[in-house]
């Protein structure tokens, strides 16, 4: 008899706050860049709250995530300093 867990035990889920995202294009840009990080299994972005939830196979360096977000053109907000922000748009929103 075998057991097949539906959730991998070695997955880490971490949420980050990102400022500057204003539309679906922003979301896809951040998702694309963060998805490129080694070990990342899934990226979920909530545009309304600016929350980026990253599922990875190992704990991620926040600096690496921040670099990916910066690469996408946005800014990772340290959790302690997170607050609603009306950032600049990517230019494709309107
Ligand atoms: Cu946008």
C-alpha cells in the first residue's frame, strides 16, 4: 500500500509585497521574472494588494526575489514597511 501526498512537504510558500503594479501586464511581468528564479514552482500575484506569493522547493533569498522584481521594473517592499502604494504604471495600462 502506498501513500501519495497531494502536497509536497519540501515546498516553501513566501509572500512579498511589490509596489508599482497597476494592471495585468505588470502582474505578468513580475510573474515571469520571479518564475525564472531557481527552485520557484509557482508565482501568484494579487494585484489589488500588491502581494506576490511564491511557492518554491527551497527557501528563497529575498535579495534574489527583489532582484527579479526589479528586473521586471517594480520594487519589492520589505514586509515590515509594506503599505499601499500608488506607483507608476508600466505604460500599457491605458
Ligand atoms: Cu501596468
